[in-house]
C-alpha cells in the first residue's frame, strides 16, 4: 500500500501494518481495521498482538504537539481509533478512543515496554473525542478534550526507544471491523508548557 501525505502533518505517512481500507480527503483520514486486530502485549503472557493497521511518520527533531478529532463506529468491545507512538514492536504507546466491556466509549492509554501497561481513563458521552500526544524532551504526554480547547492529562511517560515514529491507527480486537475517522488534525512545534493542566 502506498505512502500518503496529510496537509497538516510534516512528514509522509507509511503503513507499518496495512488496513482493510483507508481514505484521505481534505477533511482528514479514515482507517478501517479488520477482524481481531490489536496492539497489546499482555503482562500475563496470554496475548501478543501487533496486527492492527498503523500509519506512521518520523516527526521533526524537537518538541511538538499532534492532535485530532477522533470518531469511531463502535461495533465490538475494544474497537478504537488511536494516535500511536512507535519505537519498535516491543516499545510503543497509544492513546485510544475505545469501546469498553461495559459498552461505553472511553479514553484508554497503553504504554508498552516489552509488556503493556493498560489504563482506562474516562467515559465519553458520544462517539467522538479529541486526542493529543506531545513530546517534551525525553518524555511524552497524552491528553484528551471534549471540545478541542480544554485538555486533561491522561498519561505522562517515556517510551524508551532511541527513535520513534508517530501516527494513526484503528483496531478491532474482538470484532469483525472498525472504522475510525481522524479530522481537525493539527500539528505544532513546541511541547506542552504545563503537562498536568494541559496548557
């Protein structure tokens, strides 16, 4: 599958794992994940999945912020739209808009350093939310927003990888298909001044 460009992203995106389908237009990016697709290394050793579609690019040197409005056609537990940070198959992180086992859309984050540290954050009323990642020196942060203006911290961490790429993903770990739509994609150089407040 060919690489592609988004107008608001400073780099060409290439597929680490290809999707069932994808669409790029002047509004953003749509990714369709196939059946039983996920990125997760279970600490108990029961699951080691790395087959969900991911489109990645190499960010410029320095601090930055990448955010998007994420809408998901939820159909099965753990369906999600994702902003992804990738070092290698054992060192990566993702912030997800995900369908919980309680049938509720949630903000979920996973940080993987050989095994995955999984954390459910907050229930979202509706089928869309704003997600954001930021690099601040050697550290990373995840934030979410209901309106794209007021941001709340989800996670603050290190990836522990010499080189990282970032991008977008969709997943359907228990279902047949999941479509995630990324719009209002925005990039800016410079990190987040106050990680905890999100400002």
